[in-house]
C-alpha cells in the first residue's frame, strides 16, 4: 500500500540539514507522521516504507523514513528532539483553531473511507 501525501500530519527536515550541521554535499532527510487506513489498523494492509539508503535526488526523497502514529508513539523519546525543532520553526498558530482541526480530521477519515 502506497501512502497518499494528503494523509501526512507532519513532515519535517531531519538529519544534518535539520540540525544545521550540513555540508554542501549533504543530502536532505525528511521524517513524516501519517494517518494510516482502517485496513492497516485491522491488520489487512501493510505500509510500504522507503529504505533508508534510497536517496536518488528528485524522486520522492521526502518519503524516506515515514512512520505510522503507533510507531511514532513507540519511538517518541528518540524523535522528540527532531519534532521539537520542527515545532519551534512551525508557522502554525500557538493556539490552534480546534474547529478547523476537527474539520481536517473528518476529511482525513473520509479520504480513508472510514465512514463506510
């Protein structure tokens, strides 16, 4: 099962660029959090993830290292530094409009067909 880019709830720059330690030849590493389908949660589907050594330039390199919500929760300690940096640089308002967030969640559920 391939991921739809609309299902990502967070994509952030990681690796040497994320830490400000990049050199001119450094590649770009991204980490993302996505909402998986109901079939995934029920165990019928698996999520295709990129191998960490796949780094061809210009070919969806942002898909490298994406995690389901459950995987993020398991790895929260390791990811906290990177997520905190993304949060600090976020353009999102400090206090979110909960009504708009709720509308977005409903749209994500509808896109996955969970309302069937």
